[in-house]
C-alpha cells in the first residue's frame, strides 16, 4: 500500500470512528471496535501489552482511548498479520 492510500485509509478510519463514537472511546466501545471482549481489553491494558494507548480518567476504573490511538493500533496489527497468496 502506498503512502497516499495509507493516509486516505487513516483519515477514513478516524472519521468513521469519530462519527459513531466521538473523539474518545470508553473501554466497552474500544473493545467493540477491536472485536474483543472488554475483559480482554482490560487484561491487556493491565499487562501493558497489545493494547492501544489510553488516557486515565478521574475515576479509578475510567479509561478513555483516543480515536487516533485506536486507528494506529489497528494499522500496526494489520501490518503484523500473515499475508497469504492464492
């Protein structure tokens, strides 16, 4: 994928998430976007591995995930995926 297509993809992903959720997603919304359970996301967050960067809120269990961090995480994961040729 060339750089121009990548920029277009990033912008599309960000705009789509913002239109559905807003700029910041809570844990449940983020888990939904990533296709995992909120418990899995919470475990990954606690272990500081395989999780988008987040912002801690005022409450002890309040975590917000900026849209751009989720998109960055998704793109990074897609680059690590196994490519097959048929």
